[in-house]
């Protein structure tokens, strides 16, 4: 291992502190847990990336059908929340800067994961239950027969996990095996065959089996 004092200085003692405590108080052990957290996070990011593509494609297809046009966000029948409209505007503006403003597919790809997850929320005054879920978005999940209200929290759990990974935060205290099961189950509700493909290629089980220290009670 490289000079652990230099590593601590580079990463910062404050950043390493929770890892050191979780590993029993030793700096070398804390760095080992930090390295493992980084590796399992990368493996999860692959799985979540696959899932994000499947989710947005499925929702995009239903919105396209409901709106009657590829750029469904311009259809008069839809009333999105202000945060959703802001995300659409930012995605459209970004594509405009890149010279791709004429392609609805580019805008769809630029919309963040949180946008798609929020479409399965209650939607506040916009009442997504009646305006989006029942008219069409439920068809994006042919393998699911439950309610939108039960589906959204599970999707939001994945959004929170993705955000922690994207911001290089610890995930070692989560029930990571349960997170893996959740993303595969949700993917299976959209495209069963693709969920099997994800399962066969996921590196998450490998890293869970190689965890250097016993799990702490989950806090997230």
C-alpha cells in the first residue's frame, strides 16, 4: 500500500474518519474499506446505469404515445411540476448548445434519473396519478400489478443510492444485497429478459463477497 499518511493527507482525515471508525480505528484498515466502498460503488453505478436507460426508454415510449409526438414535453395535454419543467428546459438548452436541439432523443437522454423517478411520484397539484400513471405510465411496467404509490418509493431508493455514489459518499452501511435485488426486480417489471442480462453481468455480488469488514447496521 502507498504511504498511508500521504493518502490520508490527499483524501483528508475528515473524509476517511467514518471508514476508519467502521474498520475498528486503524488508518490502514479504514483506507482498505474506503477502497472497497469505491469499488462496489463503481459496480453499482454500472447496474444503475443499465436500469436508468431501460426506465427512461419505457417511460419515454408511453409519453410519446400519450402525447402523440416524439417531443412529448411540448404536448398540450401534459402538465408537469415546476422542477420537471426546469429539468426539461435545462436539457433542451444543453442540447441547443451542442447543436442537437432538433433531436428529441438527445433531450430525452439528457434528462436526469431524478426526472424519470419523479414522474412516478404523486406530482403534487399536477396529480400524476390521474394525468400520467393511469393513462399510460403504468404500461411501462408490464410485469408489475401494484400501485404507483408503492412503486415510487422503491425507485426513489435507487435515486438516493445513485446520488450517494455520484457524490463519492459512503454506501458501505446500506443493505447492498437488498439494493441489488431491488434494481433487478424493478428492471424485471419493465423487461424481464434484460433483468436477467443485468444479473449475469453484475459485479456487485463479487464485491459483496469480498467485503473487508462486517456490515454495520444500515443508516440510509
